[in-house]
């Protein structure tokens, strides 16, 4: 049956086919086992491969070798952007659709930090980069303090052999900090990260300096930041990178995958098809219920992805099913085009015009928090992954 949406090709044609492709993949994964185990395994492998493409991943990352706690900042960001099922609740929080976190790879005593950015894809647009440093409580000192503030500066290292020389560094950020207090301090370092992603060999790390007001030297470090060597992983220096990979919705036209086209009505494993007699059995099945939204559960543990996906453990994608009989009521959320099509179909005013189709008319994005191939924690937002409501189009 050909479905013609009232919103035109640019709206339902693009978004609808994308969502339909995703739904078909999920339904394939949920189908009861076929008589041939080899055929079922092959079909499942192909479906999982296509599902990875929906999520923009070539191969599933291996689970971390040891238990690893994700940075609290990334967990808090996920909870701010999404609900417990990963569905976006605050769409304006993220500047792009990807947030990557990188922990410092150096273990020296000096305040130099190095972040390996090899997992950043070439097509990702660098929007904002931040250096997160955890400031330790100041050590108790005898006598009154001569200063109440100090100047913290972040430099991009240009020459590894002379990082302290003027020609061996480039100033990225500088500001005054009170000598009292503890907690995270954030500095913008976008310029350096753009240089590093364009030329990986130019990444020689960052240098952090602490001086008195006006750049005067201090007798002893007035402020200390947690290092990768001496402090708990929850306080390690971290680079947070906000990017956008240009993806807008899934792009899996189902015509490209004939083996994933459902030949029969696809129902959940526990749902039985009522036995209907007579030549009208197929049409009767279609008219069992009007167009509405039905659950479509995606369990990452069942798929085999729970080892690298931190949150959510799964989500409800939903799918649309049901008839669009004449006359279309407002509860079916029909477009004007669908209403006209329904009338023409009912009155048989034109040959070959089918009844409108039950399709998603509102789609929501979901968010995944996961470990990548390098065990960095990534927050990624995917458009058009949940059917928010259904209508006759």
C-alpha cells in the first residue's frame, strides 16, 4: 500500500522513512526465532549491523577492561538533558549533538596535561572545548596571607622542549581566583583543540601556571589542582568537547535492505494473531483497532550492548499501527491531505487511491551515554528515534 503524507516529501518522506527504517530493524530483532537457526542468526547479525549504523557506530566498542566509573559531570549532563529512558527533555541544553570527555594521560608532577583526541571523527565540527580542573582545599599556613587572589593561566604548549619559554607556549585563558575554596574550575580552550584536531601531531598538551597579581611569582603554590597521578579518578583533569557531526535523524531507506522488509505482520513474540475465517480475514485484522501508538521496547542487554552503554539500559521506541477508516476523526490527528485522500478513497472517485496510512506525526530524540573504543565517555543525541504520537497521513 502506498502512503501519501499530507506534510509532503520534505517532512514525512524524510523523517518518516528514517523512523520506519529504525522501527523495522527493531521489529526484526524482536521477531520469534525462525525455523532455521542459521537463517535467524544471519538475519539478527544483519539487523544489528544496520542498527549500529543508525547510531553512527561501525562496530560496538568493547566493554572497559575493568570497572570504570563515568565522570560525574557527564552523568549529571545526561540527567539534565534526558529522562531515565534517554528521551530528550531539555532540547536546548546541548549546543551540538555530541559531548566527549577525555581524561589526562600524563602522570608527571608539573601542571602539564595531555589529552588524546584520536576518537574525534573528521566530520565533527568543534563547537566548544573546556578544561575541567579540580581545585584542592588550600593547605593551612602560618601567619597572615599577603594576597587573597592569584592569577591562573592556561597555555597551549607549542614546543615540548621549552614549554615555559614565550615562544614555546600560547596563552588560551587567564583569570583571577580566590585563594580560598575548592571544587571544579572550567577554562575555555577551544582554539587549541581545533588546532589539534586539524593536525594531530601539534598536540603537545597544556601548561597551567599560577602567579600572584600582575604575574608576580609566588613563594609557594597558592592553588593546587588534582593530578592524574595522586588523586581519585573522580577528580582527574578532564577535557570536555562539544561537537556536532552533522547527522540529523536516521538515514536508512528500507528499500536498500529488502531482507529487512517484513513479509508478514510483525507482532511481539507473546502476541498471538486471532484466527479469522473468510476472504476478508486480512482486512479484518487491519481494522481490529484504529491508528494508535504501540510499545516497542529496545533492551540494550538483550541486544548485547549493555557492556558499553552506560545509560539508559533501554528505551521505548514505540511504533504506529492501526487503520485510518473513513471518516477520519480528530483523535486520529489527520492532515488536511489525509482527510481529502480518505474521502476520495471512500467515494471511489479515483482509481488507485488508497486510504491514509498510520504513521508517526511527532518524533523525539534520545540520548546515549556510553564508552567509546578508547574508554572515553561520550554523550550523543540521536534525532527521530521515538514515535511521540501517531496520526493518519
